[in-house]
């Protein structure tokens, strides 16, 4: 395993972390007596496999169903100094509720302290303010730190880049020590946040590069051909870790074997750019061929935010998903993400398309320079991605 200094925390953290949202029994808060022994055995085998590989950062959350309870059956059996444990707690308007939730998490984990506590889901203005205002959740977390229950404090986010940067720049209560965010090949929008965090020596943890980064555990054949000789998982891990501003990425293992592909990345890191260059060139060519030069950077278009769109449709996300489908055949990924819109609150905001009001969208199309192309994209996206509704695995976490 390779380790990097996790920013100002000073922790030596493995470049791959064991994320705790897929090996648990379920997303309901099940008592231990209701958890099948085979599931608990699988979780414990997954943790021990991670440790065999040198992956000693175990990450979970209060909202991950039975995850904390189940980890509480195995973590206390491992020498505490061998572990870096992170849990995450959703911010509340009343910080006393945040503190109560954290104390409950600590009890479930059966630990005396956690190394890392993240305020989970600074995604929009209310959650930002609940966290950083005087007397808010960050101040409450610092009190827990003074009690010796927490070593370092960060935040996790699915929010827009401007919200993330504002949280990074917050200096009250000494600010944050690290943060968890989305950034990977298919979505590099949050790069300015990583750069801002580096200025403040914050730890950078990339979340869900395999699932939210493209459902790479089940990639389309075209994508696999484009990233060959590397599996898309290995390519994406290498893309993330090739940049030293990234300290660790989450491996959301569901069983011990899920680590096998990821660790193939490690020997490639020494010559990362050499290994990446031909693949990046092929991916870029496929994007140009699939959608044309104008649309290769959908987030760079002058598309309005979802709350400024007709029916609050998240047009930026829809156009992005369309480009991935057209360039890389990532239709199933598009269907999954598209179906979440309207069902995931601030974790994945905005609405999906219902009816295409061509008059309203034509005006937006002209303003962003697509000259009518946007109408075609909307119709095709509705055909490609429309279908069954989907709900998030958890209403409070991801």
C-alpha cells in the first residue's frame, strides 16, 4: 500500500480507503439481532482483507443503515492504533441533535473516539449555515474534540463548487481539517475546490469514484475498450491518484474480492502519466466524435442552474449524462442518475424532464449558443433515460 500525508491532520493515510456503505446488511437501521450471521461474517472478512492490504482507513456514516452497528462488532477487536476510523453525521439546525447523533454513532461503533468526524452533506446554503454559523455544528464538533472523542474534523459534500469552496474558506472555529467530495474522470467540476483546499493544507478524500464515477463495476463494452489495457476501475483510480493533491479515494467494497481490481492501480502510479496519456487521448477523441467540439465540456456551457430552469429541470446534469451516453455508451449510468432527480432533495437537486416546452427551452438554447441543439438533446435524453423512478439508498446519506 502507498500512504500520503492527509493534510493538516498529519495522518499517514492509505491512498485507498475502505468505504462502509456497501458491505452492511441494509439501509434500514436494523438491530444486530436481525442481521444474518453470513452478512456479519462478510463484513468482518471485508475489513480484515482491507487491513491485509494495508487499507487501515475505515469510513462509515450515521446514515449508512446498519453499518456502524456491524462495525462495532469487529473494530474493537483490532488494535486501535492500527486503525483510522471515520464516521459522518448530518448537520442539524439544532447542534444538540448533531451531538446526540454523534454520541449514538460512537456507541454503535464501540469506540472511545474516532480519528475523523465529517459533517455529512454540506450541500446547499441551509446545511452550510447550520454547520459554520456561530454556535453551529462545527463549533459543536470542536467541543467533542476537546472531550477527546474526535481527533480531526472535516465535512463531506455533494454540493455545487461554490458552496464547497465557501466551506473550505471558513476560518471560524479553526475551519475544517479535511473534506470528502466527488471528483473523477467523468466529472472534474470540483477541481477548484481541491486547489483551494490545498492552499489550506486540508486532507482530500475522493468519494464514490467507482459508483458515482460511472458504475465502473459494470462498465459498457465501449468504455472498456477505450480504457484498455486497463479496466475502467483501474483507469479511474489511476486518474484520481496521479494527482498528489488527492490523498485517498474510497473503495466501496461489498465483499473481500472487491479490492482486487483497485490494488492493480498501485504499481502503475510510478509512471501514471505515461499509462494515462493514450487512454485520455482515446476518451477525448470518442467524446468529440460522439457529441462534437462544442459539447465536450457540458459544464462549461452557459446553461442555467436548475432553480432558474423551467419546472426546475436540472439541465446541466441532463446534458452531461447525454454526453456520457453518446460518447461512451454510458446509458445505464445515465438512467440511474437521471431517475434520482426529484427524489434526492439537496443530495442530487433539480427535476427530470416531464414535457419539453420547446418555446421556453429554445430561448435558453439560443442564450447558451446551442442554436436549437438543446431541444434535440432534451428529447433524446428523455427517450434514453426516462423510465422507472429511483430513490437514494438513504434519505440522509450517499
